[in-house]
C-alpha cells in the first residue's frame, strides 16, 4: 500500500489519553451521530491502518487467517483480510459464531470479501498460517470467554504465526487488563483513535505485544465536552519541571526538610535527601537520629543536618521538648517537608509525624512509615480527615502493601480497581494519592482525571526506590509546584531515570542509587 494513504500515527510526545470501553464507545457514537461520519467509513479506515501495519512487518505472499467474531471487530477483520488479499496475500476468513448474529457492518464486510473471492469458513483449520488477525472481540468484552470462543483463542495461541490483534487482544478486559478466562497473545496490537486502559495495565499489556495507535477520524472533538478520565505521558519531560531563574540562589530554589531514617538505619535518609537535590532543590536539611550523622554527611555532604538524640518515651520533656522547638524552627525555614522514609513506627516516629502534621502547614510528602503510622493511628487519620479541605499541599506515596493497610483491604483487593480506591483516599484525606505499583496511579482530591504511569521497569522493584521518589516530590514541592503536577512529574521522571539506568546496567542488580545518578540525564532533556 502506498504511503500516501497512510493514516496518521498518533504517538505524540507528552500527554496521552487512555480511554475505557464506555468512553471509546461514546466517542465512536459521537463521531457517527453528531459529526455524521458513517460507521463503515470508520471501519474502512481502521482496516486500512491495520493492513498497513501488518504489511510493514510481513512480506506479501504469506498465508493469512482472519479469526472474526460477529461484532464490529469482526467486520474490521474481514475488511483487513480483503485488503491483504488484494495486495497479494493468501487469505481466508474464519467466522466464529452464527452469521445471522453478525452486526450490520460486519455482514456488509463479509459480503464484500466474498465477492472478491475470499473464502469464509466457520472453524479454524489445522493448516499452518504465517499471519493471524485476531478480530474475535473488541473492547466490549465483559464476561469470560467460553465454548467456541475460548477454543478459537486457544487455536490462535497454538499456531506458530505472527498475531495481530485489532483494537485489543481477544480475552483482555479493555478497562482492567484482566484476562477473561483465556486471551490471545499478540505480537502486535493495532488500536484506533486512543489507547485503552487494558493495553497499559497488567497483565493485559503482556498480551498486547507492540501497541500501535492509529488515527481513523475519532478525535478529541468527539469528546463533546466529556474527555477521558485517565491519561499518561510519553517522551521527554518537556514542560514538567519548574522554570529556573538565572538570577536565583540556593534559597530561591526551595528548601526541603527531610524527616527520615531511624537509629543506625541511614539509607532511606541519604537517598531521600540526595534525590531532593537532584531535581533542583537549593537546600535540603535532614532530620535523623544522631547515630546517622556520619553516614549522611559522607553520603550527601551538601545536606544540612538536624540530628537528634534519644528522648524520653513521652517526648514531652527534656530532650523531646528541645527537639520540638528545633523542629518548629526547621518548619519555619523549610518550603516543603518529606516525612516517613525509614523512621519506623514507634513512639518517637509517631511524635515526629504528629509534629509534621500539626505544627506546620507547609507542603508535605508522606511516605513509607508515615503511611504505616497513619494506617495504625486512628487519631492521625481523623486529624487529616478533619483538615482535608484546608488546602494544604499533601502527597502520599504508599506502595500496594501500605495502600492496602491504609484502605483496609488485602493487597490483592487493592490492586483490583486501584485508581478508584486511590481517588477515594485522595478525597478522604484531601491529598494527591500516589499509589505505587507496576503501573503507578496518581489521583487528586477534587479532580476526576487521574494519571497512570508507564515509565519505569521491573529492575526498579528494589529497596530504596520509594525513598528516591519521596525526595524528588519534596524537591518539586519546595520549588513551588502544584501537588498534582509535582506528583505526575516526579513519578514520570523517576521511571524515566530507571529506564535509562536499565539501559546502562540491565534490569538485574539495578539500585536506587543508579536511579539518582540518572536523574540529571533525564532532567537535561
């Protein structure tokens, strides 16, 4: 096919919408009913885009099987088969299901294919194929595959062929990425207009293979004022970081107070402190036990220190009272506070967190043990709930286990509908909830839109990565960023640094320190 007919590939750098099945159906319907673009025109454009992507990867003369369902996804497949046939491929279409149940558009496309001499069968044969087009189900699947449909998917997976799924692999839930009993394992998925959540979320992304999004005429104009709730980012982090003032100084670029580490456990404090510097903060002061002084000074010589000795259990007299006064002064000095990495969950840590919550209104990042303390201390939760509408910039960064404790469910339950649960907690506590997982979610109090992160890799599943992210978020807040914007920028850049580190180091043995080392390379972009 000539490149002059090529539909525009819409993989631009920057913000990228992720749509649910209901949203995509609405935008498709708006395009047809409001703008007047015929359904068959959209189907032809989708088929043309998919055929072009297949031909770009597989030479002509190959034997092709189109596994088609009765819905419009099957019509897309029939049209793809016809286009490949006319371009010299040996094509047969297998319709799974009764032809009488086909949608109007699919029946039209089957009839066209037949007139061009394309054979239509009702069962996948035992023959060998070079290419299989998976057009059994589109984005509307809501129940587990069974019977002839499950058997067809198993047949597809058993063949030694290049598999191209249209819109989404059959058997993958478009909203959750869940495998609905069984799913086709695609080498390539050609989707249309916008990526679907199921392309991004696990395990769906593993079944989708390479995902290419092509424009077929369903654009942002088709939102008609109701845009998608989810989005992600890709490409260089252009515009995500605060502008630098050429006439600025270390005081004007933000001061971060890091409350981290416990006795003889200095690593979290060091990582958090250094990463705050690496995203542009001008000054960082570490509040950590006296035993960690030397380790932090050697690891981050740029850092200021507010070390504290052990104080009485009640923390109200003697050393504790003196420390409280020093902390008040530090709160006054700081532009943002990070609390939680490695502080433990004892009385001392609880009092530190109480001070961070009650003695200052400065922007706050709560990470790690701060989340565990919040989950286990009812009075702290009540305090945040009562002040949820106060307007304080607050970011919480739990991993799935910490999130589950805070939400009051199991980790497995937390993963199911993580975005919705994150939004619930964000509204409850008046914060931006950064729920960390293989696909991290950032949901903001009072906003329907939420962010799903796609940067990063499995090499980052090691200790200390959360400490790095917490420090980065504190550094961005200290530079005056909005909490929601800082959360998206921090999570995305953190993952990008991990990807650069993996390119250099590989996924095995990647450490949090490697990610910090790569932050400069990312922000330089």
